[in-house]
């Protein structure tokens, strides 16, 4: 089984990588969705939920939850030919667990400038996004405290996403053309 992990700060463009992967028939798992689901159950803020889960259960909690979903789904797949994508790796603990769990694990990070990401988040307007720049920076700081900077720095691949959408999509397609060989 070939597994691609995706990392990047909020608004960098991870979800477009996942969308294009799904179009190519690659199963996708989103770690942020797990936090949003738990936040909804608890009726609490997504950021506070992410911190709570890691403090209460351990730094590996989200990776373990994704692994459960993958194992459940993999029982119906031919794992020798399967390619999976895990979106939203935030910490070295998560990356380490996936590297240890999958023989063929690679990590792709998407990088965009803070200004670009802030504008995208304002436009996206998801519940956990903020139109306030200070709140945006606080969210980035929380992500950095999880260790996302180290994850990005040790990635196998990096795509810079500070250009037009068409150009970014082209970079993603070029990446998958090479990755899927």
C-alpha cells in the first residue's frame, strides 16, 4: 500500500490536493474532519477541541483515529495496489506513526504565504476560519505548537501555492504524474 500524507498550514491548499487525488481514484482521509466532528459532538471550538484531544489522549490520538478508519476500509481493498491519502498531518508524532505503519509512506507539504492563506480563509468562510487577522495568526501559532513546522521541514515533497489556481492545479497534476509511476 502506498500512502501519501499531506501537511500545510490552514488555507495553504491541502484540500485541492485531496480533491484531485479523489478524482484520480485515490481514497482520502481528512484528520481535520475528525477534529471538526468531535468539536460538533462536544459543542466546542475546533481549536480547543484539537488541543483537548491531544492533551487528554496523547499526541498520536488523531493518527490513531485515522488508522482505525483506514484499517476498517482496507479490509475491502487490494492493499498491494491501493494508494491512500491522509490530509492534515500536524505533528511529528502523527508523521512518525504513519511512517512506522506504512512501508511506502511519503509526505507532501503545501506552502503558501500568510497573506495568501488569510485571504483564502476569509473567502472560504468555514466555521473554524476567521476574518480577523489576529485570530488567524493565533490559529497559525497553535498549529506551529503542534509541530507542523517540523513536519513541513522534513517533508519528502513541497509544493508552493502562491500563484494562480490554474498554475497550482498544474503543479498538483505534475506531482501526481510522478508520484503514481
